[in-house]
C-alpha cells in the first residue's frame, strides 16, 4: 500500500498549532515531540518552544538566528512584507494627529457610545499607497513583543498628518462603510 503524504491546509495547521499551544500553561516548555510538531506546522526548525501567555509563544530558531516571541500564525500564513509595512504605517499614524482627535458623537447617527476615529476625506489605505508610490516601500523592523515598526516613522507620520482628516463614527456606522481595499 502506498501512503500519500499531503500538506494540511493553512486553516488546519493553524487549528492544530492553537490546540497544541492550549495544551500548555503559561511558561510551559514544549516537549521535544511537541516542539517538532510546532516546527513542522510553522515550517521552521525550532530547538525550543515555550508558551508565553494565551497563544503567544517564544522560540529558539537557530536557522533564523532568532530567540524570542514568534508569530506562529504569520509563519503558517507566510511572510508578507507589504502587509507588515502597512501595519507598521497604521501603527505610526496613531502617534500623529490621529491620537489628538476627540470623539464626542457619531457623525452619521449621533450615537455617543462605541466611538472610533475614522479617516474622513482620504482613507488610510489611499494615504499609505500614495506614500509608497512617492517615497518607496518603507523600511520596517520587527521589535520583539511589539511587532513591525517603521525605521523612519517620523517621516511617515508627517506625510500622513499633512493629508489626513478625521471624523468620529460609532462602530456600527464605521462597519457599514465596508472594507476598504488594501487594508
């Protein structure tokens, strides 16, 4: 009998990895067998895996010369530099004028609960795409336990702040706008 080896789907691999992590308490060191299973699911060779908290893990990954927290979901999904850069730009934008917007009531329905700050005239995606077109792809770095950040975030903050204007929307009205492309 010939055994066919198939690659499990990303969804199945994420489910299996999550279940494996859930078997450990915070601070728990994975057994050698479970470390190998996590390595196989993520596509990297971990020498050690520790559950940090919730579903966060820390790894020793010699092939990447890396020791620290690890995004097992991103490992399974595959690295996407464009998405990481967009997330870093979104994080940086919140350090500029975005943080100064005062939410009082929804601009569409008048609600005063579950309010959020929303880009009004030009969407965040449009600003980010314009930045990339004029300035090039931003340089990003992954900071342990924080995520992707821009190496020169002040440049993007100034660019973003020169274009962005905001409105207050409740979550319901914001959701009704729909998903914007490239977010």
